[in-house]
C-alpha cells in the first residue's frame, strides 16, 4: 500500500460490513421495474468502488459496467466472485465514455456528494443525459443535511478491527455545507507493527433543487424520491435519500 487511499480501498469492504448489498441491489431493481419506460438490460454504475452492489446486480442478469477513478478500488472489485460478469473501467465519472448508451445509470453510497464542485456534478448529469437511452433511468442516493449536521457534526469516531484501526475527526460547515473527515488508519503489518496512513474525505450537501436543475439541463426529469431502502417518501430524520430521474421515451 503506497498511500491512504490504497489502504482505504483494501479495508473498505470491512468498514462497510454492515451493509446488505443484496438488499441494495433488490431495491435498485425494484425502482427500475417501477419507473423505467423501457426494458432495462444494461446498467452503468458510476463510482462503483469495490463493486459489491455492481456484482449483485450482475447476478440478477443485468449487463453491468462499473466505473471508478480509483484503480485500487477496481482491483478489489475485480478480485471478487462474480466480478467476471462486470466490465470494469478506470475513468473520471464526471467525464466518462461507455462507447454507446445504457438503459440505466446508478450511483450509490453517497458518490455524488463527494463531487464537491457543483459544475463538475452538473457535467456528470450532462454525460448521463447524453449516454442514457430514451425511457431510461438515473438512480442515485445522496446524504441529507441531517446526517451531516446532526449525526456526523463535529464529532470524533473510531473503528477497531483485528488488522486495522480507523480514527475519524469530523467537521461540518453549516454555511458552505461542506463536510470534512480527517482520517487516520493504522494497518497491522506481518511484523506485528502498524503502518500509519492519513487522509481526508470531503463531501458536500446538495439540496434537492440542485439535482432537479442539473437534471433539467441534462434532459432528465425527477420521477420520485425515496427514503433509504424504503418504499415511501423520505422522513424528516432520513440519513440518505434515493432519487430517480428519467429521460423521456
């Protein structure tokens, strides 16, 4: 491991071990069947990370493409069982090329919130609009302000595992809506010592109006919003919201 982000990729799935990837894939598949104006065969996962959700969707029979800018994340993804059913591509998700069009685009686990430049996020919407088949969908989730301001806030977190320990100092700026996580990871070596890796992850809260405006510019319309893995509208204390945008058939 050369840097913090390589170390993060190696231990990412352990950190997300409480996430039910099958439930996420089931939920996305339900949204597709409910809202798509066409038969969905091909799905492109933008910011797929280590590919857990991507692979579960491939198991359902979808023709999956996983795109991420982090090579180490895709290295982890391509080593998993079922990964051979997915086409993996190292690209910037704000300016990507899939060599054609897809029936559906997805972006999960707060990926859009890590694009803190609003113009870059608008470019992502524009790219999706250009490469989405008529009647297709763009499904993504985004964190709520409640999650950043109340749950994370200016708190300190830690996670201690058998082979690594993660320390997390969080801060949220109410004015700019930027959330900064200063992370320190201690990874256990074969010699019984620890390597230290320091890094920073920044997210930004975007209100629904931003997504609606970005979608309209890209030729996409908001079809529905849902609470996290819920078949109903988001509650006031929701931590994550799912958005479903569609392109007219």
